[in-house]
C-alpha cells in the first residue's frame, strides 16, 4: 500500500471525517475505494471502446438505396 497526501478545504475534510465515521471506515479507505472504482470504470470503458472500434463497420446500404427501416435492423 502506498501513502499519499492530499489537500482539501477544511469544510470538505470535516464532511469526510463525519461521512467516514457514519460508514464505519477511514477517510483513507473511503478515498481508496472511490479511486479504485473510478479506475475500474475507466478501464472497463477503455476495453469496451477498443473492442467496439476493432470491429469492421458494416455497410447499411448501397449507393442509391434507402436505409433499412428500424424493424428490419432490429429483426422485429
């Protein structure tokens, strides 16, 4: 585990102490959980975007044709 130091306004620090106490945790654990969740979300989004962009686009119509209607696209 790596220690870091942060600076926050006094009112934020006060709120964080109360919030952490109400949830029976420490400010350190609370911030670690928040940062871990953010990291996981960002990683998941990046993987999804890479997977999406790696697929070859499909052509919806040939020149001069109309676009398919919604029902046909969604197999309804």
